[in-house]
C-alpha cells in the first residue's frame, strides 16, 4: 500500500522528509494528528497556488477582472490592473471622463453621470461613443434638413418579436433576424424622412414645394410671393411695408418727402402731403400759378406770387384787386381834357365834350373860322380847267405827228416797171408828197 513499507507494510514512509510541496506549501503526513487519514502525504497550498505539490500559480487574470480596457498583471494570490487614461480603481471601474472631453461622436448628445458620461446617439448610430453606423439614418438619406426616422428593417403583422429587441436598431442585425421570423417581412426602406418645415417633399425631401402656388405662405399687405428652393420670399415693393412677410409699416414721412413746408401724414400704406398755401402736386413740389385762371380783368397784367397774385391795372382805366373797379378819371384828375371842355366818364376811359368851335380828342385844337365855300371851290375849278386844256393840246400834237410819218419813196419805186398809179393811194387833203 502506498505510503508504507516493511515486510508487513507496517512502517509509514515519511514523504514530507523529501520536501515535496512547493511554493511554501505545508506538507502533511498521512498519520498527522487531527487530519483524516489519507495515503501518503498532502500539500496544503498557500493562497494563490494549486496542484498536488502547489506547483501551479493560480492566474487571477483569467476571469478578466480589469474593466474598461485595463491590462491585468497576474501576481501571487493577487492581480494588478493597469488602467487606461481617464479610468481609475482596482479594476479600472471608475470613469473620470466628462462631457468636457467631447468624446461622443456623430452628433451624439453627451450627458454627465455619476461615473463618467453617457452618449445619446442620433438615429443611425450606436456604440458607447456612438462611433458605429448601425442603420440607414447614419448615412443621412434625408436631404435639406429633413429628419430621418428609423422604422426598423423588419415589418411584422403583430408586435415586434422579442428576438428583434436585442438588435437595438441595428439594421443589419434586424435584416438577418427578420428572414427567419414568421409573419414578418423585410422593409424596402428601413427609414422615413420627416420633411415638415423644410420647404421640400418626397421620400428623401428633395422635391421643392412651390409655396406661392400652394398658398402656403405668409406674405401680407399685397406683398408678392417669390418661390425659392426650399422656401419663398416676399417682395414688398410698392406696398408701403417691409419685413420678411411685409408686415412692418414703412413710415415714409421719416424721409421728409413733402416739400415747401408741407406736412406729411403716414398712411398704411403710403403717405400724404398736406400742401401749404400756394403749392400743389403729390409732394407739394409745384407752385400754384394763380394767374392761370385769368383773375385780372379789363387788360390788367397778372403777376404770380406765392399763394396769391397781383394785378397791374396801369393804363386800363380800372382799379381794384382784379382791375374790375372803373376809375372815374373825371373826378380823380386823371383826364387831359382841355380847359373849357367837359369830361365825361366812360367804362375804362373817358371822353372830352368840346365847347362850340373846338375839336380833337382832348378839345385841344383852336376854334375854326366861319365857313367860306368859295375859297375852296374856285381854286379847285381852275385846277380842273387847266388839266383839261393840257390834255386836249397833247392829243392834238400827237395826231399831227402821226400824219407826218409816210412810208412811200417815189424815187425808189420808179426803178421798177410794176409801179402803181397815184390813184392807188388815198391821200387826205391835208397831206402832201415832198
């Protein structure tokens, strides 16, 4: 029997004498008092060792006690964790990171917690730092600020099976799981786009909405709607309003548009000028021509003034503002009738009534002597007789001159045989051939 020797195996072998136990273990003989009987010897190992002879160092790192990526260094009956940056504690369990480090990725929201921070991922991303794209929303399929909503890759008739819960919006996981689920189909698109307020429509918010055609615009006060990509603008020209939607009244009076002392009244829209006397026009820019209506009568000359006029009535025979009051020249010493004549006032003028024997407009000619007709008629008759005598004498002289002008030459005619007899010529008794 092991552990004994002798002819009758009655002698116990002292195995512990050879110091078989290692690493400081205690060796126990088979007949050690207080111990249950066992054959041979037993090594009572120190903490951290195991094996028949305590030859094996127990690897405390085998259970991966170091957290958060800490590196485990095995020792005797102990281990040591070498922690990465920002982690502390025996097992690197304390996270000292905060949101100030901005470690969350892909647009995630960081939240400080008691032991470090947490990243709240946007749709489409997962992982501790939201570093992994887990579904279609991560690739921003919705354009023009449209909001992507993950709808799951698997569409089931009833509620979402528990088998999909572990996927946690991981599209690939859901696709792989969905094909084996009853009453579930794979969606064509695992997301939808919310285009509300973007000015676009369509599956991916890429189709521009013409708000001016649909009437979905806020242009007010006759502002003209102008469609733009993803929105619209309001053209407020000529409305008297301004602002994004033509709702802010423009006080045109601030620019002092009214001229020549006019007062300005702001209207909604536009403005109105109240002109000072003597001016007119939308801006009171034109002086009123009071002479245009012809206020000066009876030949008076009108001179325009600001907010009035003046009539020059000189030499018209009239006076007053409009030259309408007749001037009585006979009473204001405004006549030139000669002494002894009588001034008779007329509208706009006067007449001189001459005494007997005076004449002229002003009765300025001297008196005329008594009438003597023979002093005029006799000289006229003598003049007419003289003219008659001259006329008769001139006629007689002209007639005599014509009688003395003959065209016949006897000396020349005798040279030819075909001469005419003298009886062929009719000669007046008073004519003679020379």
